[in-house]
């Protein structure tokens, strides 16, 4: 039997519409930096399963790409990230589903700190729940000065347990517990004061401030940056003696790198290093 031409055109239209759907995650590469954009603006970039998977896959690929020296994570639309997609979560209320979802999210957060490249959060609008966790999990964070932050699950009867892991490693215990137990928002200025972000700037200066920070980081030898980042997070989880042992070994190996030898020699000779 011959195929219906109207059916063929309908199928083709369907495929075209599907292919025209915007990507959940967008990537731009500029000067050795991968800029990743959460792209669910109408949902305030809530971390759906699809977006979470896309972000994890992209970060994993970047971690194995030496040409990428640093990563910036930002959000399209009015907000950085509003946390998990609650509608999607409510649609499948089973313990196994929730355990798998939070395990996948946790693996992505851990990857942020295990990958060799520094990761900067570019924050605007709001960063709530797992979105606030994402900010805390990044190595550095620059925020618009009108942004707000919260771990607001408690307002829905859900303590933000997984966000508390990253939050408690950035803020003091009492500051973190206040956010976790009240669900209250804090301002960008409070986020700087409490150690959640590095700097708050007017929104129109956000990208320029990040670019300036990137320039300072990229001017350093890649071996020292990657080794130093790895050491920083590993030693945090050790006792003081183990931390010093690991730090000493890391520094000794770093000292054998050509870039470090050149840097020290340049200092002795009072000239700029030639990396």
C-alpha cells in the first residue's frame, strides 16, 4: 500500500518541531572557558531530570578536556536556578525514584569539585534549594547584587538535606542552620558576608567581573591550578595530620613542575615568568 503523503508531511513536521526545541543546556566556548547556560527560563531553570543529566554529561566531558581551562555556570531568563523540578518529582512519588534522583544530583555536585578546572557560578535572580546547593558546590561564585538565596524546602515540609552538605561547607554552622530551618531568603550582600559567594556586583557588571576573575586564573599555570584544586577539597575531609601529609606531597610534586621551577627562578631573577 502506498504511504499517505499527508501522513508523511505530518511526520516530517513533527520531527522538525522536535528538532526546533531549545536545548536544556547551552554551551559557549571562549578563550579556553566553557560557559554553560541552564536553559529552562520559564521554569526558572529548575533542575529537571533532563537538565540534570545534560549538565552532568557536559561537566564530565569537560573534565576530560585539557583545552578547557575553566567553567562558568549561569542561567537563562529571570533566575539562576530554582532547585529541583517539583512538578516532575511529584509525578512519581516512590522511594526508589527519589533515592535515584538525589543520588544522581549528588554525583553531579561532587563532580564539580573533582574536575580539574575551576568552576564559577554566575548568579542572578534567585538561587533556591538545589540551585543554592549548585552555587555552594562551585569553586567560586559571583552574583548580581539584587539576587537572593534560600534553601526553602522546609517551607514545603521537606528539609533541604542534600543542599545542606554543600551549604555547611561554605557557611558557618549557625548561618547554614538558620537558612535550613527557616527557609528564609538572604540577600546577595548577606551571601557575601556569610561566605556563600565571593562578590556581589551590579547586574550590568556581572560578566565583566567574571571575565576579570577568569583572566587572573588563566594567567596561572594549569598544573598548579588543577593540582591545587584537587588538594584543597581532599584535605578538607582529612584530619590535620593527614591533611598536612597530603598537602606536603602535593606541593613537592608541584615544585617539580617546569612551570613552578620557572616561576621561582623568575622571582629570583626579578623578571616575569615565561610560562
